[in-house]
């Protein structure tokens, strides 16, 4: 599949639609605008282009749905991006918090042969470095069992498995999470829940307090309550 002729903005929209669907969120233009940091009028024009090109359709009055062709293209774009991230981190040693931004350039030149070569070298779960599944692969992570930190209570424990795409776009947030060792595989325990919803987590030998937005973007595999 040659994606080089596809409009760069269309690629961003398709990836956003695919990721929102993957996360179980409602896909409307306003949500796409929030994720990509774009004005409503800009998103509206971009979605019109995708509809004209046959990549998405409107269901009901507002909801966007990928067509079969759109799903194929979007899945390829997301797969190449996440494989590029793995290559940058696992093979080239790029810092974890930097790989999302740098992968945007590498994914543009990736071929099916390069995709397969990276897949052949992957160890562990077939996910990006932030825990999001690589389209077209199958792992053992029970995605339906993952829960956001916002649902955890004091004493609850779990293994951080996935960071949603919203925070991957924020370089400072990703650097902060890396410094706090809040990366996939980290074992966490909720130490305290403040009246405003702030949760204090035990991560390794340290503690970190998170507000609602960060909590909602960190998904864990629960391990029950500590004694």
C-alpha cells in the first residue's frame, strides 16, 4: 500500500479516528479537534475531505465511522507509527518520552518489508513503547480488563499497561511520567485519594500525585487490594 499520495492532514485525522475507536470513545469532530489541537472549522474541512475520498462516513447525525477502505489505511498508518516508536526505543535507544514525536517522520518512509523486519525483532507484547497495541498483531494483554487509574481506590494495586494517545502528544507530560517511572510494566499502588480526586500512587520507591486528566489516560491491569 502506497500512502505517500495521501494528504498529510488526512493521515492525522485517520489516525485520530482509529485511535478514538480503539479506546472506545465516541468519534465526533469536536473530539478529533481536541486531540489534534485544531479549530472546529479546520477539522470540519478535513472530515469533509475524508468523506469525499471514501475513508469515513457519518452515522446518525454526528458520529464518524471508518469505511472498510478507511480502516485499512488508518490501521496501516497507526501500525507503522507504533512500529517506528519501537524501533526508535528498542533498536536506536531514543529516550521513551521522545519517540512519539520522532516516529512521525520515520513512519512516512516505512515499507511492508521494514514493518516485518521490526516485528521480527520485537520481544514481549506487540505494543508501542506506551502500551498501545500494534494493529494486525495479537498479544496476551486482556485489553477489556484494563481500567483507568480514575477508577481505583486507596489500597488498590495494578500493573500500568497503557497510556492513551492524548498524553503522548504532550512532550512535557511524557518526560514527567518517565522521570516518575510511570511507564508500561510499572507496579503501582493507590496510597491515597484526596477529596478533589487527586490520587497519590506508590511507584517503586517513590510516590507521585496525579490529577484527573493524567489518571484517566493511564490504564492498569488491576491486581486487587493490598492488605
